[in-house]
């Protein structure tokens, strides 16, 4: 009986520590519609920084703050720019798949068009001669 108890506590300990590992590995993102569910914390961090830098904005351009907790609510879809960004993600991935066949790094990214601006400029600057 003592032996059984020892074994079951080892099993229990393993289960508990495994579940801790899982908690650490699964960042528990709640509302991913485009990115894979198993996106890691590091990947999310670098993708979101890429979005913000490409458009020259802060996180709150696409995300809302919870009025009660005063914390950023990244899972909320309360900011319309978040859904625009989702459709931009689909478009960007379509362009890459259809027109480019780069392995790994995408040929076209948010930065290719946005170049640090919220809205890409459709025309090059006018020539001084034209003025
Ligand atoms: C240009 C818009 C945009 C900007 C700027 C942006 N995000 Fe996001 N973020 C998104 C979109 C779109 C999703 C959802 C992706 C999906 O549905 O797969 C998302 C999802 C997330 C999530 C996952 C939330 C969940 O639980 O589902 C986190 C965390 C997050 N963003 C953090 C950040 C941080 C931190 C910044 C600033 C460095 C940032 N975001 C800037 C558009 C943006
Ligand atoms: C092929 C060029 C192109 C690419 C690539 C692109 N965008 Fe855009 N994006 C645009 C254009 C053009 C607009 C302005 C749309 C309009 O005026 O209707 C825009 C607008 C937006 C807006 C709305 C800005 C506002 O002021 O309301 C968001 C948010 C956005 N893009 C996010 C992204 C994100 C995130 C990516 C990368 C996943 C991305 N875009 C990739 C061309 C692009």
C-alpha cells in the first residue's frame, strides 16, 4: 500500500509538473482567427512588433483597453482596426503565395506597403519640375 502511494504520488507529481510546462508553453491566446492556435509568446511578440513598426503606431491603434481593469485587452475585437489588420494579413499571405515563392521569409510584408505609415501613399512625391 505504501509502495502504491509512492508511485501514485510520483505520477501525480509528474502530471502536475507537466501541466506547469504546458501552462508555460501555451500562452493561452483566446481569440486567434488567422494565426495558428499554438503561436508561442515569442512569435506573437515579434509579429505584433512588426505590425506596430510597419504602420508607425502603438499597440492601442488596433487593441482596446479594458475600462474596469485599465489593462490592455488584447483578445477583444472592440477596435475596428484589428479586423482590418486581419483582412490585411489574409491579403498579404495571398500575395506571397500567389506571386512569390520565397522559402521562409515572406517577399511582401506589412512594411512593404505601409513603410511606417498608417495609410500607404499611392503616389510618389511630385517632381520639383512639375510644380
Ligand atoms: C495593425 C494592428 C495591430 C497592432 C498595431 C497590434 N496588434 Fe496585436 N493583434 C492584431 C490582430 C489582427 C490580432 C489577432 C490575430 C488573429 O486573429 O489571428 C492580434 C492579436 C494579439 C494578441 C493575442 C490576443 C488573444 O488572446 O487572442 C496579443 C497578445 C497582441 N495582439 C498583442 C499586441 C501588442 C503587445 C501590440 C503592440 C506591440 C500589438 N498587439 C499591436 C493586430 C494588431
Ligand atoms: C499590398 C499593400 C499592403 C500590404 C502588404 C498591407 N497593407 Fe495595410 N493597407 C494598405 C492600403 C492601401 C491601406 C489603405 C486602405 C484604404 O485607404 O482603404 C491599408 C490600410 C491598413 C489599415 C487601416 C489603417 C487606417 O488608417 O484605418 C490597417 C490597420 C492595415 N492596413 C494593417 C496592415 C497590416 C497589419 C499588414 C500586414 C499583415 C498590412 N496592412 C499589409 C495596403 C497594404
